[in-house]
C-alpha cells in the first residue's frame, strides 16, 4: 500500500475545515490582528459556540464569563485560540469517519486523556506549550480512524498479531501488513493540511520518538502521554500494566516512573468537564 497515494485520495473521506486552515494562517501572518481573527471565527457560529464552551470550562480557569469570541481572543491570546480551533475542528472532522472497530466515544476519550496528560506535562515544564501539546495529544491517533475505515480486515489482522504475541504493539503490525503505521499516516495528514510542523512531528513520531529531528520534546511528550492515557483508562497506577515507556523520552522530559500516577489522577479529574465542552 502506497502511503502517498492514500493521502492524495483522503479528501474523499475527510477534509479539514477551511476555517481552521484560515485561522492557522492568520495566526502566522503578522499583518493579521486579534480583531481580524475574532471576525473570522464569528463567521462560523457552531465553532464559535464550541470555543466559548471551551474558554469557559475549568480547563482555562477564566475568572469572569467570556461571552464573545472577540473577548476570548483578547483574553486567551491568538496562539491558544488557534490550538482550540484545531482541536475542535479535528473532533468534528474525524468523528464523521465510519468504522466498525471502535466507538467514537472510546476513541476520543483516549485521545482526550493523552491531550490532557501532554498539557499537564507541558505546564509543569513552564515553557508555554500547554495548548499545542494538548492538540498533539488529541490528534496523535487520527491515523487509526483512517486505517479502520479503509482497511478493516487488515486492522483486525493487526489486532490478532498483538493478541497472539507476534508483535508487541499494533503499530508494528500495521507496518508489516500495510507498509506504514497510523502515526506516519496521521503525520502525513497534518502535513497535507499545512498544520504546524511541531504537530506533524509529534504525531508522526509518537511511537518512535527517537526519530524526531526538529521537535524531540513534543514527540517525547506525546509518546509518554499516550502511555499515561492507557494507565488512566485502565485506572491503574502500576506502570507494569502498560507497554514500556521510552526511557529516553522520560529523561528528555525530566520525568520518573513514580511521577506518572499523579498525572493519571490529575487527568481523570479533568476529563469530565473537557468531554462536556469539546465532545
């Protein structure tokens, strides 16, 4: 199977909303103002409503109610708004991909856990990457939805290879069967849509963070957070219950194994409000 050919044909299955692409370009354009961004967002009432729900959720801790998109842009900043737009648009776009292998509720819950873990770790590092880290975590598995839809029989085969211990993780089975895995596919999709390069590499390398060349921290964070997500879903504090965490990624982030249960507890408390706002 040719990954490039699949990406060329992907518009038949899913396309990223034009408003999200325009917003991304406006944020990168120094000639665009916060007011310009607010006006652009106001043209999409459904997206505006979701942004206001997010802006007023406990995740952002606004002291006073944010009642307009323009005010949200002024208070939260253009970069944070861009990342909120990307998150909301991704959920809307990819939730429409039919498949018989996973429910959208389960898929997005795991994705939200990963995003929340990334956001928490980024916050602890204090480098101002919370929202972009959250988006990378949220999007890390979108390639799976395309594989489930386009290659259902091969997807079942990959599950069976893991169950029968032929491989230790599904992405290795995908590579054997398809020639590429869901992480590579997800990164290629984001690249096709001209999304920020740090998101592309974080998604593409989340199973093999050592391959990241430009954004190793983002790739490491998404990898570790995907493991923490598994712990949260299994409701366990025992790292032995999940696949091994890349040691170099833990060292890159300054984390120890004993730090992970506290992050699990944090994201389990946070997910309820975020599910209500975003999903």
